[in-house]
C-alpha cells in the first residue's frame, strides 16, 4: 500500500485534507514538521505529502514555500481547500473561563480565533505550539489549559470540547497541496493552476518584468509571495500561482519567458483547482490564438506566403 505523509500529528486540518486528497487506498503517516513531511517523499518513505500552503486569513505558509524552494524538487498534483472552524479542547475539571489561563495552538490558528479568545477568555495568554494537534497533546500533559484545534482532534485525544465551530472570520479557508516527485503531470482540465518559484537579481523592474510576461499573454495571477533566498541580503524568491496548465501553449510560452528573465525558475506543478474555477481568457489570448501565431511564424521562417 502506498503512503501519504502529512504535517501532523493526528487530529490536524492537514490530516483532514490528506484524507480528502487520497484517491486510492493509502496509509497516512504523520510527520512533526513541514520539512520532515516533505523529506519522507524525498527519501522514498512516502509516495506523496500533504501540507498547507496558504490561509485566506493569515496568508502564505512560509515554511511550505521555503521547503519547496530548496532540496530535491517536488511538484503539486492536487489541492484541497478546507473551511476552517476550530474547537477549544480542555482537560476534565476545567469548568469555566476562569480556569483557562493559557491557550496553545499553531500560530496561524491563533490568528484566526484571536477575537474570540479576547471576548470569551479575556484572562488567557496565548502560546505558540508546533501544530494544533501538538497543542492538544500539551494540554493532555498538563502544560497548558486549553488548545485551539481542528474539530477532528476531539476524536484522537482524551479531552473535552469546551467550545466548537469557532472562527473570527466567516468563510475562512486553508489551501493544501498534495506533492509528489516529478513525473507524469495531471491532465489539463480547463480549470487548472500552475505554480512556480522564480529568483531574480535585486534590480529595478525585475518583478514587474516577470509579471508583465503573464499580463502580455492574458494570464490571470492567483497568488504572489516573496521570500528571502537566505543566501544574500536583498535577493528574493517570488512564488507565483496563475491560472492555466503547463500543457497549454500560452502557459508554456509564459514559462519560457519567466525562465529567460530569472536566475532560476523551479516548476512547482500544474494541477486542477479545488474550486473548479475556469481560467479567464482575454480576446487574443486563447490557446488557439497562440497556435495560429506559431503556425504563421513557422510559415514565415520557411519563406512561404503567410
């Protein structure tokens, strides 16, 4: 049986996403960090990895971006978007808000329930934990009074649900990626997303030049993040997601241009969008238009009447 590694431990939103993205029988195996999760694929211990990549509330998951930019290449083959509603778990004996002095969770989770904690647990101090489920384990050990967790954590740990269905922002979602070693790509669906990371020198207009290559081809940007390269001050990597699939002429043309303008470009995948939103295509930017233009250019180069 194949294995899917996920950013654990048990009882996290990432476990829920891994279960949703599992399309065939596969054992789920938890890892204690995003880096460790990806390493299980890189060293062959697992066939795929599920990790969070961005939150509609807190933005990019920087640990995932950094881990994808370095090390053996991995590519995304699928994504999932989960509504994010939290539970507060406590030990037996915690009766009311006055008993809760510390609340632990993964920092992005704490951000998404900050106002609820201020309103309902005004005397509680928030404490960072390595994951939402890790916070539950710490509460179980008596290190903290309460944990902000995914609802599924209540099925894994002997804790009591103090409150549930909590979120400061209605409609908050987190996007997760299913990653594998490079190989056969998912087929084009017409509702796809392509992801790359490009590194460019710190010079005037460098980022603008990259984005202009997408604009000139009528390609819609869906995400842009910048992260330091860690090698030299002022040298950045740009993580770019946009509509379309690498198999499309217009997307392939854009990727070639990005590679030409960048020090390095790492392809991070072309895969179906979880929301199934079809690509926006402007007049003159359809794949048929690119194919017709290439056919015309080929004829010109052969000296034919085009």
